[in-house]
C-alpha cells in the first residue's frame, strides 16, 4: 500500500504511488489528459500516470445557459477541490475554460504547445454561404456576437454538450451550423470537420487551443509538471489572461484575443463586442512579453469602447 498523500514528504517515482492526474470526463477532456499523461511519462520515464475523472457541475447541468448558473468555476471547482484535498496531484484543463482569477494555492504549472487556435465553421463553406436566417447553435457569447456582427440575419440558439453531441444536433437538423475550436476537433481525430476561419476575421477566444496543467503552488508536483511546460505558449496564454484580467472580463463577456510571437516580441490582438455584435472595438499592440503590454491594450480598448460594451466588462 502506498502511503497516504499526507504522509508523503516527497515524490519518489520508484515508490508504488502513481502520479494522479485529475480531469473532466468528456471525450475531449480525456484525450487531453492522455496527452499530458504521455508527456509526463516521456519526461520522467515513469511507468504510468493515473487518470482520475472528476465530475463537475458544468458536466451535470447541460440544459441551461452558463450565464444563468455561474461562470467558468462550474468546470474548475470540483477539480480544484480534488487538488486542494490531495486526491489528485495535478489537474488538466482547456486553458480557455480556466477563470482568470485562480485560488492562490493553485498554480498553472505547465501549458502544452498550442494547437490550431482557430474556430472552424461547420455546416457551410463560409460565413457568407450560410442561408438567410440560418440557425447557428453556440453557447459562446463571443461566437454569437462575432457571427451576428457579420450576419445579423442569423438565428443564434443555445447549444451545449460535448463536441460529439453538438455535431449530433447538427446532423439531426436541429441547427444549420455551429462553430467549434479546431484544436478540439483535431484532438478528437475529426480532421475533416468544418472549415477553419482565419484569425484575421474571426479572432478566437483567449487561450483557445492550449491545454494546461495545474498543481498546488507550493507542493512537489509543481516542479515535476513544469518539466513539460512550453514556455513560448505559456507566455502567450499569460498575455491573453492578463488582458482578460485587466478588462474585468468574465466568461459572459464577448471578447476575443490572441497573442503570437514576432521575433522576441509579442503581438497581441483583441476585440470586444456587445451581445448582439452591433457594437465592436478592436485593436492590437506589439512589444515585450510583459503583463503591462496586455494591460495597456485593455485600457485602450475600454477607452474607445462604446458604453454598451464597457458595461459588459468590470475592469
Ligand atoms: N468551452 C468548451 C471548450 N473548451 C476548449 C475547447 C476546445 C479545445 C481548446 O480550445 O483547446 C472547447 C470546445 C470548443 O470550443 O469547440
């Protein structure tokens, strides 16, 4: 029998204890947890990593808009609890689902290299090709606003559930089109599903395409996980999250942003919209990869934003 966590003073992988990785149970979450497991095994030469499925409130409640029941904490709270209780050593997240403000005891220990950050449109060859009044299913305020901005005739309806069930509703004719992250589709081996929308016209969600691993800020797991960190991706995600923090954005705020490296500098582009995409403010900046770059862009955007947008942000 391995010693219980509170008796373990340090990790020794020659012991019988296996590193435990907490994750949600959706097919995408399990695939992402598998990526992290494989990276840890390769980096440390471990025999195995245990994957522990934790059911979150967000997984249980499928029928109401996220806005009605609370923010991104729905997806993280149960995983946080398991981490803080010592039931798991680390938790795997889609970084775009992780709230901007995290408990002080928890740290983002690693972020895997970013995949394709774009959205893919499923159901038509292009946004322009959607029939007049087509029904678009999405539960993302950003996607809703971006699409309505370009196609005010679309009827946007709430669409939740995992990737497969969303695609199932499309196949069943409940909706005409939807948008999904290219990263998720590719991880689920759906390479042929949908057409990618260029970042230049459809800016993705902050942190889209990035898988992160959280550990206790002070525990021994942090250094073990840090070994698989992609520093370049981590910096980009940090910039995008710094922007969200400076905007006072929540998961209900229609906001898009992406940071990319240009040489040794960061290019950060962002846009804010109102709920129906009638108001819009966008901008970009380039400079050193420091939070101040994001903070300055946030201030600039909020200053130029019309009141209808500014009221959606708390910053
Ligand atoms: N909010 C759900 C969610 N969180 C992360 C992804 C995709 C994977 C990623 O962005 O890394 C998705 C599904 C989607 O938006 O299509």
